């Protein structure tokens, strides 16, 4: 297959490039480096089956030649980055998704949208099944991301229904691993960075809010299975091992032997209180479930951040 990946220099996008190249496919990646990084794809420079186009996907996209699948992963995706780039976030979810769907339509390609657990907002149902419609504040600071992704899901299904395109929607829950940007404000890079500098970890609020963390290799395997499936409706991919942020901070301090402890700081507006995927659909329809234990994934991630911080 020849696969077109928007956001191909991003955290997840670059792992998708590696995954498909390792299986003999050709990859065309696009990124404008607004939150992605050339470092994430530097190792692919001499790979003949890899092409890179530096472009903002909200501008008309022209990919020469055959395309068999379009994976639309371009978007700021951490709370800090979509607060830093609110309009770009809405444009990439709306105009960027429209353009990426246009490529899929023109090339008669399969299309996969990177959606998010943020479509559930601050959920009132636990764990979150795909049937839950969510509890989103459209005008709060996170609304730019949540509503852009909800719009993107609606547009994807409109293209499926109107133009009969084979579309897939993955709702991605918190994911971590190498190439997560150290400065993107997410809890994993923040905590690991602080721990490696010997600083206290900044737990927002009282740390009773929950998340569950999926290692990036597990996520990418789930996405590949979804792409190969016949599921038009959204599928959650994430790790169902729910823990509080306070417990998570203590885990990071233990793994890094950080003695500085934790401090409690301001809790961001509309920060979801509980988040945990119901992955029954992924288990039954894709035969997928996460394989990587949290401590193992964290050890890999800590080693990656340690090496990066040394280089910086
Ligand atoms: N968080 C925290 N300290 C930090 C960064 C994040 O306590 O330095 C909390 C944040 O408030 C949220 C959770 O960790 O409850 C996960 O935040 P993240 O930014 O990784 O992404 P989210 O899951 O909110 O999209």
C-alpha cells in the first residue's frame, strides 16, 4: 500500500510511519511542524519508500500518484498546544479534515480519522463506551479541540454516507512513549521531566482525577487493525487501567528515584475528572488489547527523555 499520513512528524504520526514502513509499505507524510518535529522523522531521511511534504493540511493538498489509505493525524493534541493554537486547532479539525477526506475521495482510498477521548468531554458515564455522546463545554478553553474533533467525526461519516468512502474513526485515549514532546505540557512529559531534574511533580488539583495510559506501540497496533477492519463507527483505543494522577505521580517518582515529592497546583478549567475507555469493541471486533505494562512503558519513556535532556 501507499499510505498518506497527515501529522506524520508528530508523536503518533511518526510511529505510524515506522509501523507501515517496517511492513513493506510506502509512506507519504505531511506536517507543518507546528507541534510535530523534524527529529521524529530524521531517521527516515534515507528510506526510499518514505516521502515527506512540509505543508499545512488546511491548504489544498495535492499528493501525486496512487494513495491507498489516508491517515489523518495532523492536529495540536495536548491541552497546552491546543490552548496555544486555538484557531489552528479548529482549522485543522475542520478544513484539514475536509482536505484529507478530499484526497481519500479523489484517490478512492480508505480514510482513518484520529479522533479523541476528548469527544466525551468531562464524561458523566464510566467507563466511556463509544455509544456515549459526551459532556462537552463548547465555549470553554478545551472546546476548540473537542468540537473540532466532533466536527471531524461528523464530516468523516458524512463522506462515508454521501460518497461511499471506506472510513474509520479511532478515539484515542491518553498515549505516551518516546517522541512525546518534552514541552507539550502533558502529564507524562511534565512529570518525567520534573523527576529527572529532581524537582517536585506538579499535580493539578488534589490529584484525584483519573486517566489511563496506553503505550504508543499498543496504540499503533490498534490503529492498524482498525484500518484493516470494516468498522465505520468509532472505536476506542486506549488502556483501561485507570489510576489517579496522584498515584501516577508517585509511580513516576518511584521509577526515577526522585526524592522531591509532589506539590499540588492549580487545576485547569474543564479538566475531565474521570477518564477510562471501555475497549469491548476493540477487543471483540479487532482482537486488540494493550500488551505493555505501565512500568515497562514508563521505563522506555524515561530512558528516551533522559537521553533527550542530555542532548539539549
Ligand atoms: N496534570 C497534572 N500535572 C501536570 C500536567 C497534567 O496534574 O503537570 C493532570 C491534568 O490536569 C490532567 C491529567 O494530568 O488531569 C492529564 O493531563 P494531560 O495534559 O496529559 O492530558 P488530558 O488527559 O487532560 O488530555
